[in-house]
C-alpha cells in the first residue's frame, strides 16, 4: 500500500461529525491536497486560519488545522503520531485533525505496530494569514 491508499483528506463538502459537524471547507481551501511519493506526502495549498475551534482545548483552539483520515483497516488500531516534539501521541483513532502550529519542523509521521503508515511534510502548505 502507498500513502494515498492509507491516508486521505476529506472532501470540501464533508462535515466532520467527530468534530461537532465542522465543515472541511472551514479548515482547508479547495486547493489543499497531498502530493504522494510512496509513503511520503507533501501537503500543498491553503490551510485556513481558524478562531475558537471548540474541538480543541482553550490554549489550542485557534490556528491552522488539517483534517485527515486513515484507511478503514486502521479502525481501532493504536496509531502513533510523531510531530517532532519528542512526545509522540498514540490513540486508537483513524480520524485526525492536526494543529499545524504543533508540528516541530514540518513533518508528521503516522505509524502502527512499528510500521510507518505515512509521513506528511507541511513545508509546502500555505498558512492563511500567517506572516512570511
């Protein structure tokens, strides 16, 4: 399996029920996509600046959020997400919304049972309203 077989970005018209029905179109622009090279993906396009995102705690609810889903085969499987901060997070969930500001460097790696599912590089993404 390659990256696009393992990871997908929900469509613009989709409402994320696991995030209180938040529409994907409020998080990312229609130009936002992942360009794949095997298990490595480069996120390109616009990630919108969101204020008061109630799905995140008070300190984290404003910023740039990237929604993604892992293949159904990962349902109920412990997934480890390493965003480069030295504190990988593991949860049995295939639906993830990453707060881009929490990524140290530009890469996030998803793994299960010691196997890399995919790595996403955010260095090519456009963060709406961000300086630089």
